[in-house]
C-alpha cells in the first residue's frame, strides 16, 4: 500500500524505495507484498448430498458446496473450485477469481453428484496461477481422487524433490499436488483410501486440514498440531465438513464437533468412522484465526470468535488504555475488539471509518500516490464523529504499518486531535511457516523498534499492542492451546530449511 500522507515521493517501480532514508517515514516495499495479512484458504465438503437414491444425478451437492464456500469467501479470493462425485465419476470445475466470477447456475447444474468438496484459495505456498487452484482431481490405478486442503507443509520441498527424482511430474507449484501424489503412491500398497491417507500423514509435516474424496468415501484429516480449523456438521442424513462453523450454518446444517488433531474421519454410505492416525498430538492452534481470519459468527475450538475478540479488546483497555474521548474500529476485523475496549474503558464506541462494501479485492498499486488513493477508496473517515476528538484506534494487527499510517493520517485530516493506535494482536516479529503469510523479518515493522519509535513512524500519539501473555490467558484459559510463533519465535515444530525458490516454483504458464 504506501507511506503516510506526509510522504510525497512516489516509490520506485523496480523493487524498493527506502523511505526511511528518503523521507524519514516508513519503508515502501514494492515487492507485491500487502500490508494486511491475507486470509487462509477455506475448505468445505458434503458427503451424500440430501436426496434419495433416485436423485443421484442432482446438483444439490455442488449447490451446497457453493453456499458453504460463499460463507468462507473471506478466507481466500484468488481462486476457487468444486469437485463432485457421481457414482464414482469425479467432475471438477475451478478457476481464478471469486466464487461469483467462477460459478454460475449453468456451471453448478452440470456438476452432478451426491458428494462434493470445495476450496477457496489465498496463496501462501505456490504462485497465484490457475494451475494452483483446488480441488486437485486425479485418476490413478485404483480409481479417482479429489483433494482440497488448507495449510502449509514444512517438508514440501523435500517431498517434491523425492517424487520428481522418481519420475513424478507436477503441474502446479503448491504443496496440494504433493499431498495428492503422496496419497496415490501410498494407495498402491494400501487396502483402502483411508489407510493411504494415514500413511501420508506420517510422511507430511506441517499444517493441513484436508478433505479427500474417492468414488465411495469422503475423508477429512487434520494435522497432529491442529494448526488450521476443520469442523464436522450434519444436515438431515448427510455429513458436512468446513473450515468454519459459519459455512455449516449457511447450508442449514448443525455443528457437531471439530475434527481432532491427528484424526481421520471417513464417511461411507452415510456412516461416520473415526480413525486415530497414531501420530503424537501437540495442540497448537493458530492464534490468528481468532484475531483476524475467522468470521466473528464462527465457533472455533469451542470458542466463539466474537467473544474472543471482545476479550482481547477488554485486555487492551486494561493493559494500555489511553486518555481519549472515543473508540474507533478499523472495519471489519477490529469491530469486536473495539467493542470490548469500549465496554472495559467506558468510552463510547463510535463509527469513525466507513468501509466501501463494494470493494471485493484490492491490488498493490505501482506508486505511493495510487496506493494512498486505494486505501482512501476502501476506508473513509467520518469527520462528523471524529473531528475535535481524541481517538483510540483499534485494529486487529500491525504488520508492515503502511496502511496504519494512512489511516492515522486520514483521521487527523478529518479533525481528530489525537490518535492512539492499539493492536489486538501482539507485535509480529517472526515469519510463519504454517499457512499464514506473515512476511520475513525485514518487512515487519515491529522488529527492532520500540512502541515510541512506531508512534513516530506511523504519525500516532501512541502505539501499543496486546501482550502475548494476555492472548494466552484468553484463549488457552478457554481451553484452546495456541501457536504464537509469529509473536515469540517459538515454533511448535521445526521450520523448514531455506527454500530453493527457483527449484520449487517453476510453473509452465499457459498464455
């Protein structure tokens, strides 16, 4: 995005402009990396779409998958897809863009079958190209298979090299195809698809919430750390799987429980079976699902997301309250935390920023001026509410700080006399390797800077973060052990070695 309004020089278009040197404000890094963290991918599955045996040619499964994915669109806007199973014949349609851009009534009508899996994608591993869209559907010696997953493998590079050295051929640059390939290889010597999935889980390491669909079964599996969410629901006699409970709600289903870390669930002929993978379980759920990724109406690990965010806001008010007149949220992810801060502090929770609801996606612009206009198009201050007021500005997180600087500047232009920026996440100081696009340390504004430094850089009167101790108290106190590696640098599993980007990402581009 860009520097705060005080920075008037356009950034160079060939890579970097060091604004700390040129104008004393903040780095503008034009490497395609956005300021805000992007959402995770989302998966949805339905086993035996409601209907009778006479309705096996129905597209009800595809429609249900579309509805479920539509409620998960916030988790990924780059690509989407749906695969359906019609008596062993798997059909798949996918493409780049939003669901409404890739699917229509005609596309859904031809996706006939009683079971389906679907995916919405934001790329954390692999390029943003059509070949990386999911689900991945393959035909192999023992039948057909479609998979969709959310997460990142830390040993993807080693597995891919091993497969390629044995003659394997890849069409994509992500790790989803590696999972599919591994399942197919393990299927050759396995009695069942679930046994192949179990063997695959002992070979892949990292974060994955996985859906796999064979001609007769739908399988859900979750890594033994439980990094990413995956839950089970039911509608009539049909089982549902989704990244968040809001997707189960969207199709009229009832949430049953989460898929447990290290668990494999198999649905065949309307019956659900649970299998223990035998992997050692060390629960470490991604804390950022509660801070930002998940919808506030979802229940994650038995905890309401809206409740968790309000508690974070309350803790912020206790830990680092500011002498101010009003509380203003950065919509939408800061709304719940702002409400909690206001409730704890006694300050009025005021609408100070209006979000343009018709902007589905924003893109990195080639100059600082254009990026600045892009932010102002998406968020506009309500001067009637903030003019002459001391504002506590609540955001879910501060990653690179460029958007924060623009928002602070916009509030000052609208007449705010003071702006105190508060983050409901602790400061980001380390990269993530498990499916969240936290950038390397060179791009994280909190690294090597005090809160006083940050206030000066961002143009705020003060900057403060929620402590990681409070984050743990709120979430782990409610029964959810969390991963805080991006805040503390303490990774629950070993991060990958330095990746060979040139060897791993070499797509063939279809023009």
